C-alpha cells in the first residue's frame, strides 16, 4: 500500500512543477524572443504551450478531484478552475499583448491550487506518514 501513496505523491509533485515550468516559460518568453531568437521553434512554439497547458490541466484535474474525495476542501478546485480559465483565455482568446499575463496568472493559480490541495490532503490524511 505504501508504494501506491509514494507514486501518488510523486504525481502531485510533478503536477506542481509543471505549473512552475509553465510560469517560467511564460515569463521567459519576452526575454528569449528579444535576446535569443536563434533558439528555434522547440521552446518558443505555440504548440509547446498548448501541450504544456493540456498536460498540466489533465494531471491537475485528476489529482485534485481524487484528493477532493478525501478532504472535501473546494478551495483547490476553485483555484484550478480560475487557472484553467486564465490559461484558456491566454492561449485561445486574448491578443498577443495579454497572452503572457493570462498564462502567467493561470500557471501561478494552478501552482496555488496544488499547494492548497497538498495542505488539505496532509491535514485530512491519517493513513500514512508525510
């Protein structure tokens, strides 16, 4: 049983760090575009952003819903919902000048949702050590 919880906590950490990576990606874009145009399309492409947001969203939805059943704290899901809305706006709705703002706020809100979820999970979980 311990092995399942170890893997589950690893997934939680992966989701948190994907949110942080998304924040770093969004914040670094203006600098990279200005000073390092020869990097190519691999890190700078819109498809990389979409894949990163989708991977983060799927993992976050899975983990936060699973934990919600345990701790019944709606706050992480609320932050996640706002984060997904902001990321969706940033990727598909707003113009380029507001895209970075929406995506950075979305990534930070997602990281906050993971942090709130982690704390709620730790308070509610008595079956294993953290």
